[in-house]
C-alpha cells in the first residue's frame, strides 16, 4: 500500500470507523473482542483490571525481574548489516543504525530506548515510538509513546491487504491517528498479531496477592507484632459505650510507640489476645512461592531473584545460560524483525549479538578458542575482538590442519625416515 493510498484509508477510517476498520484485539491482546470496534487499552474495573505499574513493582521480585530483563536487552548490541556475496557487512554510519546503537534522539541514548522498549513489552505488551525523519525522509530519531495512550486499528481490502493505524497520544498533548510512516509499533507476545498480552491485566491477581502480602507484613510489624485484642465483660455495654472504649484502647495501646504500656481496666473487663501464628499459616513459605510465581511470569530463573532455596552451585551456571536461550532470544528476534521491517533498506537487516551473554568461565572460553584456532575457524584477532582487545600484527592469518601451519604457507616435505636397526653400509675402499 502506497503512501497516498494509506493516507486515504486512514482518513476513511477516521470519518467512518465502522467501514472496513476495526480493532482486532482486546486490551490484553486476546482474540475475543466481543464485537467492540475500539480497543480499550486502559482496562476496566473489577476482577482482572490492571493494578498499575507502581503497585505491581512494589513487589521486589517483580521489580528485580523487570530490571534484569530490561538490562540484558539494553546491554546487548544490535547491528545494522548489508548482505554481500561473502555474507554480511556492518553499516554503522546509517541513520537507522545510529538510532539503536548510539542515540535514539537528542536527549536519550540508544540504551535507554531499548530499556524502555523491553519494559513496555513485558508490562503492557506493546511499544511504540514517533518517527522523526531528516530532509531525505530517512528515519533519524525516535520518541517513545506512552502505552496507555495507544489504540491500534486495522484496515483490510482485497487489493492491498492488511494495514495498521494507531490512535496515539503524543507528548505535546494532542491525539492523532498515525500510519506506519509516522509511528513504529511493536506488539509483544500476542494471540492476534496486533496487540501483545498485557501482564498488568492478565496477571493482576498474582501481582495483587504479592503486594497485599507485603502490606500485611508491614502492618504486622508496624504494630510491633502485637496481636489483635478482644475486651470482654460480664456487664452489658451499650453501643455508644463500646465505641468509646474501643477508641480509647486504640489511642492508648495501638502502634509501636505505645507498645508495652500498662492497661488499667474497670467494670470487671478482661483483655484477651488473638494470637497470630505466622509459622503455622506458612507465611514465609507463601512469600517464597510468590517469588517463584513472579519468576515464572517473566521467564526468569528463581535464583536471579535471589530465591536460592533449591539452587546449587552445579545448576546456577546452566540456569544463567537458559535465561538467554529460552527468554532473551525471543525478545531479540522480535525486536530485530520489527526493526528490519520498519527501518532497513533493501538488502539490509538488523541483528542482535548476544555472544557476550553466552560466555562461560575463562578456562572454558580459552579451551574453545584453542580448538577454533587449530581447526582454522577463528584467527587470533577475531578472538581478541571477542575479548575486547585490540588487534595485533599478523593476527589475521588462519591456521591450517593441526595448527602448526599458517594459511598460505607450504607445509615442509617430510624427511625420509632413517632405519636405525641396520648399520649404514661401509664406505668404499680407497684405490692405490
């Protein structure tokens, strides 16, 4: 679909939303829209409604999981390549390459943009930026748009196929319907391909349970771990007097500052304390289980969230590699695919390089390097670049065979073996 056709479709969608344009997903990215034509990304009230990022991130495990995944994603370099007959060639000077490797815009570095991207995809299931272009209409910088203000719409026709438009709230306070010439929209894991799953909505009960447990612990210890109190008496007390007695008791003895104060009771009144046995109610075990639940929700090994009850020194290293294989690689591929689809020129593509995340200990790395050099797979300068060291003279040559011969050198001819078992023939006799 060309730019003019896309603009006409967007105008038609704005004037007549029901004519060929509909939102294909609900707020949580599920396929069931219930006949609605507008995506309600702000969620509703009641069960399953988003609880808000601030409350969800008040759970230490959720905050740590988000910080780890966003950090891993942002620190992994992404390069812009040109396909060549020999394979690929890095193009670092292109404007679209600089947006994701150096500066996203005049204020934010590329690291921060990628960190925001990962956070929005994990928490809200979608990420979008406004595309700023230079005089040659090349993308030059990106401005992140708040996920709450995004509402995607689709337009489909037999001639042009599927087209996406996004109603977005811009940083200046205005709201516009944008085409993909002006907005870069990336959905997270999705069931309809348009809107990613909103963790704040789908996992609202999980986050709410963990946050409520933290609040209970804070209230319990803020009250100096004192149990609830029941005041009993044989005399009849009217409702007004009950309120006065309860208020007076709370003012005198509630809170840590009044803990241990002496109570003087009259009217044959007795104080009974309701005990709270946190051990019997498995309070610690329940809090540990919430850490595992959050780790499961984000795809993070529990030991990364400092839940070490079942971790051993033999399996932590393997689990650290699994977070890259089973969690981060899918995020890398999703981001690279959308970068290539939106910004790459013909014959170019984006690719993440997670090699630094897959490095083992130094002994294992050097043993692998030695094998690679002997087999002619790597030369010393390539290895030095992997270890963040400068090249050295003569380090671009590859070794052949067992590693004793450099590429391009002729192997020395083997000398004729000498049989030491038979004595050499005697020298010829001299003539007179």
